[in-house]
């Protein structure tokens, strides 16, 4: 009877080991082979500049004299996953009785994931 008991224990130990090995293999397969899906807008600097241009046009409507994209300063920042877009703009302003055209630099930050202008600033240069 002791020989039969030893055989049963060995079979149970081998079965437990096989089940543990199969479970570990399944867990590793499911976690390692899964590629994380990220949702973001595959954008280009042109798309980001169009969004910035729309923001400038909507803000200054009738007072906007001209706008030109600054290709040298505009860039994509991969570490922040955002586009920094610059436009040189001319705006018509009134000083007492005279109309004056002043030049400004518009800066837009467009996040790649969000796809819209998240920061908009206008400053003199």
C-alpha cells in the first residue's frame, strides 16, 4: 500500500507542476504579446498650423490685416508630443483718430493627442 501511495503522490506532484507551468505560460503569453493601443491623432505640422490659423482668424476677424506662417520657428516636440506653431500677424488698431497697423507674433501649442489649440498667445517682437 505504501508503494501505491508513493505513486499517487508523484502523479499529483507532476500534475500540479504541469498545471502551474501551463498557468504561468498562459499569463506570460497574454501579458507580453499584448501591444498597448494608444489613441491619438496622427497629425502633421500643416494640420497644426491650420488649427492655429483658424484660432487667429476667429480672434481678430475684421482687424486682421495679414498673417504668415513662420516655418523657421515652428516645430514638433516629440518629448511633449505637441506642435509649437508661430505666425507673424499684422493687426489694425485705433489710436485716438488714427488707424495703426501693429505687428505681432502669435504662438499656438497644439497637442498631438487632443488635436486642438491648447495654448494661444500673442506678443510683440
